[in-house]
C-alpha cells in the first residue's frame, strides 16, 4: 500500500472509530488528547482503564485520554507505528513485534494473568480428560492458542498428538456455538464468558485463577514506541500512575468494584460478587512482571515458528516508568 493511500486509510479508520468513543476526561482545548488503541472495554481486564477515566484518575494526572477500539492487533500496531496512536493496551503482540526488531516496548501491565477460562462439555472433569478431544481456539499462534498449548503440556498431554485443535475465527460466541453444536468438546474464552456457558449447562473446566496457575501471560497493560519513550517519558509515568490508582481503588472498594462488574460486564449481582472475588487478586498494582513471565510473552510469538528467535527479555520491556509510578 502506498504511503498516501495508507495514511488516508488510517485517517478513515481512526476518524470512524473516534466518533464512537467518548473522551473520558474533560479538559480545555490546550490539553493534548492521547489516543490509546484497545480491543474494547467490555472485559474485566479493561476495568482499570475504565475506572481511570470515569473516576478522574487521568484528570488528576493532567491527562485527557481517548480510547479507540480496533478489531485486529495488526492494524493497531500499524496505527501506533504511524503515530496515529500514542499507546496501545495489547502486550504479547507487542512483545513479538519488539522481538522482530520494531521500535516498540511494553511499559506496564495491569493484570497478572490472561483472563482466559476453559469451558467444556459437562462430562469432561479434568484437563487430562481432554485427551482425544477437539478444542476450539481463535487462531493458531495467538495468545489463546499459546495458553491451551501450555496448559495441555503442563498437564502431561502433547498438544500436537493428544488433542485436535480447531481454529474458529471470530468472537468467543463463535467458539461457544461450536461447543453447543458438538463440533468441539472444549474451548478457551475470555472471562466472564464462562458464566454464560454455565447457564447453558456447560462446565467451567478451569477458571481464570486456575488457568493462571499454569499459564502466566497478562494480555493487557500499556505499550508504546521508542519515540514516545525518548520524547515524553513524564507522560508515560503519569499515565501509569493513573492506571495504578485505578487498580488500587478497584481492589479496595469492593462495593464499587462489584457494581462496576455488574454494570459493565452485564452480570447479575450474585455473579458480579463471585467474579469480583476472582478478578480482584488478578489485577497488578506493581505494573511489572518478572522475566519468567516476559519469556512467556516472547514464546507466544515464537512457539509455533520453525525458526526460534532468541533474545534477552529486556528487549521487549522498560519497567523504569512503572517503578517511578509506584513512588
């Protein structure tokens, strides 16, 4: 695609999406609007960002933030590289891009786990019982694919021989439809989708917390370009400080947290209380993770590659801003 056509393409995409996204703070015209790419605000992993805007934590840091929803991570990365976005909330995909030599880095992570749960037919009672079964993922090489791959491996199963992995494109609804129809026996979903599955008579084989014991790949946080890191380091600190304040607020204000989960995730009150208890400890006010987790991010982009890419974990992250945000 030629540069002029490419620029017009991004302008069209961004202007279209921006109309549907409301700036979450109210500032005067002199305040710069920060455009942040994300995959949407309806998941529990997005609550820190929602709260930072709705409860004024961005305001306190002097920031005006506008979230822009994208349907694909490739497009989001392209917009970031074209300086159409200031930040993105995706993480494993950025780790893979950094490994390929693109000038991007992860600067913070707001959760400790992926947020994935595994749902199955009600007669399947353990991960080992998935042997010989068909499991739906979204795409091969994705974070969900990696999560299933590691989960099976760490429970003594060979993902390449003991199960059949089927790529079912689209939303979790598409994979759930495959489960309902009987074309697969289990699938990986973003929580709290497992609640809907249970209401239909299916089983939560592994909850978010249980999945996190086997696979530690936080998928949301804050990533940006080397250019932003070099030119506006203080802005990054302020952004992360607002996210951290939102996380601490969410963890300490149970009633508010339950109410937000009930409202934003469209759950009834008892379910919201249950899931608040699950999610609360999965949020990450430290904003950093150990290198062992970073290595899993890197593995997401390389575990199915024929030629393995090796590099030090420091290539994909810069925790200096998160460390300052905690002070």
